[in-house]
């Protein structure tokens, strides 16, 4: 009798409480998503053992018992390659994991002891489980949101306007190829495919040159759509709103209508499904930003990052009349924004790194707070590759970093000061900023749990309340 009652109480609590959480990780290419997710899984798997998670209340109080991987629910989404990532880090010399290129998923079951003040703690439950579904997807996909506001004609017009002189130069080959194409010609499949490939090459070149605000996002990271006809379109230069009537009257098999159909197909079958099937279902989200990488690359690249982030963050703009809320009613109730690779600078620069990140994202952060969605900005290193040191010179002590460069050389250096605000022109002239890329620490120097900086603070913010 007593046993049945106990079971019923447990069942009730299981149902009453949110036992499952879907946490998504995003950021532009090379922002550090793969490293973040690898480290996150690694830390939780070594929780209660050698993982250092003092900034996570549950771990600090000794209540985090551990985590294991379990089979994911959605069999259509690729599994996040955790073992492959760890294998790369364990090589001699250690290697950074290969980045993921599309969406991937991994499910963890976390066991913890409820705190005395938590709901479960009050009925003295010994231990409880939280199922954590982790998703990783390219931030480039979020750059496609504005594309939903357009039809093919207005999008073409918009893309022409986006061709600044520098981008026009990078697009020279495509512009030449598309110059002979007239909207009223009968569409030739092979020709459109060839021009589309050149357009994709243009976007790739622009990205290589440091531009990030590029559409369509899937052209850069096609995932499993590589080579599919849905990606074989491009904007038509030279057309504008004034031509609408004449263009609409063209035959169905014209270049104009063929490209329009593909554009609409891309909206309906590529962009929208991502929001509908994935984005809308995430509970929590962390957006990773390589602020230091952009500082390192100079003023143009830094400005472009700022524009791209403004576009990317529109997907989290839940104001009543925003495009996202009209279309998808998302349910993300908590967000973290993190400047990654903090181990590239000395510790006393970390505060500036966060204020700089907050300055970069000032508007989106304000919008989120206005919409009552808690948001936290922080700096972290998912996999710390350097050690902080002090060097003495002429009787004075200076902070420095020690690490092994990608070329295999031991280095002891001071990479520079991080500005606390969006840098003015004189910052770039005065000092700029330089850092090397470091190799991850070898296994014998780091042990089983990956060294990190404040990954535990991010975890506490993102899932801590579910482990209360
Ligand atoms: P993704 O494209 O967003 O998945 O980015 P990755 O996780 O592959 O990271 C890109 C690169 O940034 C890696 O290959 C590393 O060189 C570097 N990186 C990422 N995280 C860290 C970190 O915590 N510390 C250091 N020093 N480098 C990092």
C-alpha cells in the first residue's frame, strides 16, 4: 500500500515537472560550436568525477551525479560526432575536432540529487533525471530569415543593393556569366545550374574574405542539400519593382519564372521547415560569437560581424509584430550569448570581452529584455588551450599566456588588450590585436575532463534551474 502510494507520488511528480529540455547551440562558422558541444558533453559525463564545474550550483553542492548518452528521439537528424571529436583531441599531437556542417543532435540523461529547496527535494526524492536534448546548427541558417519577407523580384533587388564595391569585385565571374541571361529567355537547366554554382562560389569567396552577411545561407553550408535543384537559383541583376507587371506576364518556362519558383521552393521547403520543425521547439539557446577572431581580422571584418549578428539575432526577436512570432511562435525562454575562445587573451581582459560583446549586441539584447526573455552575456573557453602566466620585466610583472602554436612551437606572449567598447578608428591604428591559434593541450597534460573557462557558468545559466 505504502509502496503504491510512493510510486504514484513519483509518477505525479514526473509528469508535473519538466523532465526534458531542448538546448540549441548556434553561431556562425568557426564561432566554436563543435568545441562547445564536445566540451559540454565531456564535462557532464565527468561530472561528480574530475570535471571542474564549481560555477554550477548543482555540481558545487555535490548533487550532480553524472550523465550518460542515450539514443536520440529524432532519427532523421544526424548524431553529433562526440566520439570523433574526442578522438581528434586525443591524437598526438592533439587536433581540433572537425566542425559540424549542418544540424546535429545528441541526447544526455543527467542524474542529480534534488536540492532541499527544490520541488523534488521536499518529498525527499533520492535522485532525479533530466533528459537534455542538445542541438547544434549553423548560424548561417538564421541569416535566411529576412529572405522570407521577400519574393524573388524584391529579393533580387535587395541583393543588388548588397553588392558593395568589394563584394562586386568578388562576384565578377558570376556577374559576367549572368550578364547574358535575359529574364524572358526559355530556361535552360544546365545553364542555370552552372550560373547558380558560380553564385555559390561568389558567396564562398565573400565569406573567405571575411563577409558574413550572405544569403542564401544554405549555399554556404548546404548540408544534405548539396547539388539539389532547390539550391539552383540566384538573384537576377537589373530587374526592379518597375518591371513587375511585364515580368509576371512572361511565359511559365522563362528564366524569370523558373528562378522565382525555385526561390519560393527554397523558402517553403528549406527555410520554413527549419523554423517549424527545429527552431520553434528549442527551449533554450546559446549563441556563440568569435569576437576575438573578428578583432584579430581588422575593422572591416569586425563591422561585417556586427551586421551579420544583427541579422542573426532577428530570429530571437519575439516582439508581437516580428516576422518570427507571426510565423512560428517560438518558445525559447532563456538565452545565453557567449564570446568564445577567451583563453586567447589574458584573464584580466575577460571583463572587457563581455562588455564588448554586449556592445556588439546592444539592440538585440534590449529587445529580448523588453520581451521578458532572460538573456545573459558571458565569455568562455570551451576547451582551454593556454595557461595564464605572469612574466617579470624590469622589476614589473605582466600577465601573459603560454601555449603551443598550431605550428608546434612553445609560445609565451601577451596578445593585446580587448577594447571595452566598439573600437574607434584609432584603436586599429594604435595597436590592433594579434593572437596565434593554439593547439589543444595533450591528454597527459589535461586528464579526462577537458580544461575550460566558465563553461560551467554557461551551463548553470542554461540548465541550472532544471537541476534545482
Ligand atoms: P564551429 O564551426 O562553430 O563548429 O567552430 P569549431 O568548434 O570547429 O571551432 C573553430 C576553431 O576555433 C577550432 O578549430 C579551434 O581552432 C578554435 N577554438 C574553438 N574553441 C576554442 C577554445 O575554447 N579555445 C581555443 N584556443 N580555440 C578554440
